[in-house]
C-alpha cells in the first residue's frame, strides 16, 4: 500500500560499503512521530527511521536545512506476520518566512 504523509525530518544519514562480503547502499531518514499514549506510559514524540534503498537520496538532501517539513511517499507491505514500511520519495515542503512572508524554494 502506497501513501503520502507529511512529517518533520530531523536528520539523514547514508551507508554505502561492504560488511562481511555483502554490499549495503542505503539512506536513513529520521522523522518525528507521536509516541503511543494509549497505555498511559508514554507522551510526546520520538524519532523513527525510514530506509531508502540507495545512498543517492542522501546526496540530494545533504544541503537541506534540518529539521524541515517534508512530504514522504511510503510503501507498506506485509509477509502476513511482519509489516514493513519503506521510503519511496522525499520532497521538502516550502517554508514561509514569518518576518518577510517570502516562500523558501523546496
């Protein structure tokens, strides 16, 4: 299931190297998500990770300001027991300056 969501992106990192003979090439986005308050044992927000299957996304994001608001396209799949959410795209949303009213290009 593909869906779009608006999030606050707090950071990004990449890994592109070999570990024990296997090659890994990924970008990880860190985004703010609300904690589950339904049990009364948590309150506030925490960073969650979304993975993109290439370090190329990091290269497009490394000069962006953090944190920033963004629209993500996510894809959720399941094996029947485990649900996995992967990142398909990131688009920084424009920011309007409160002082000047100017829109920052995304």
